[in-house]
C-alpha cells in the first residue's frame, strides 16, 4: 500500500481488516481494487463488552462529517462479519444521527451509500460510511472463479517486473492473467488450463489479445519445455529467458476430485522444476496450508507465508515459494 499511495499509515491491523490513515484524495483509494469494502471512518472504539447500543450512542453524541453528503443512505449492523438485527430504537437513533448531520435521505432498499456499525471479536468496533465496494461478488462470477480483487492481490504480492516471463498453469476463467494483462508489467504471459471450454473463452478476452500472451490447453502436472515454445518456434526455456514467475490458484480438492492433495502438490512441483529458472518464484493461493507446507519441505523449497484471506467462506493463505 505504501508503495502505491503516499501519505498512507496503518493504524490497526486485524484479520481481514486494515484500519489506516490516508491524507490524500479519497478517490485514490478506488485504485486499490483488492479491498472488498472501503469505509470513511466516523468512530472507533476498543475494549471488552462492546455493543451496538454503546457504539451508536458514542456516534450520536458527536457532530459528524460525511464524505458522501448527498443522496440516500441506510444503516447496517455487522457483528463478527455477519449482518445483525438490532432493537428498533437503536436503528432509529443511528438513522437520526445521519439525518441530523448530513443532507442524506433514508432509503432502506436501494441507497447510494451505507453507514455501517461493526463489532469485531478482537475488541474493536467502528462506524464508517461505505465509500466503495468490490465490483464483483460470487453471485455474478462463475462457480469457482477467483474474485478479481484477490487475483490483483496475488499479482501485487508477486512483484512482477517487465523482465518476468509469467505463467498461470491453472488459469481457469482467467482472473489472474486478466489482472496481469491490465495492471502489471511482464515480458511474456502464459495462461494454461486443462478445460477446453475455459481456454476457448479466454482466447476471446480483449485484455488477453496481445502478442506476448499465450493461452493454451495444457496439463500442468506434466509440463515440459515444449509447452513453452512460442508460435514462431523460439523456446523461452533457454539461458536467461527461462520461466521466472508463476502466479496461480490451483485446485484445493474441496470442490473437485483431484485425489490426495499432498500427492497433487508433489506432482505439480516436480512439473514446475522442469521449466522454471533457478531462483524462480511462485505465488500460490491455497486453503490447504498444512499440506502445502509439508510438500514444500519434502521438496526442499523455500516457503514464505503472505497475506491471509477468505475465499468462499474458507480461510486461505498466499505463499511465496522459491525454486
């Protein structure tokens, strides 16, 4: 974050929540598309026994400035990441506070902005105005498709450079290759998957119609040098032109039958060793953390644990593996 935005300072860091101070233009925050929701914070509280009544009362006792001051609003209450119901008098008090301090009008069905009261298990609570939210949800993505903001996060964590030859060997619906092609530097990009239908669809994606992007049906447990032969016959797997970076979200074995997950990882790493350069790196998203740690240790691969996130309700982690 600090590399992308100046005047940025983290105040509190929790599981799935970053509380930060930013002194620049709030519109700059729209560029950070790996955040699910972004709030303009009106009030924070810390301590044991926090509840909605005390949080609403604290906000109501102060005059507040709302970043979005025109349009319509509704108030939402969230307890440990789940929407919650409150007593009618508490909800009315929260609504009255907004009406008193802004030009916003109530629309409980389809508002232009929302005011959230959120309680967290870490003994932290906040009230904030929702100023941006993720563009896509699971409802408007294909089943099993990686959310664009998570794909962006993986690419950002990988630290792509203009000299990298990059591959996503389990590209699926193309979330990672599309984010790479739209937002990050690279020399050449390979997107592989075993599903013919997905590969056909990706070849029609306008963001991937580039000379330095190769999309092909490949079995990523059996990759060879020949799989990375360009259309003009030149191989990239020679000398300093060898594959340098893999960014991927392989199957976890929860929603598809891939057999033993540890054995799956062993075959995958053996396949990758055939085509990646010495010191090459892999950024991988998985919910099968223990199995990944076990197999990387068996293969004597260097493993660095990165950010944690939720994917379809399951806890998942990002790892950097060095070959």
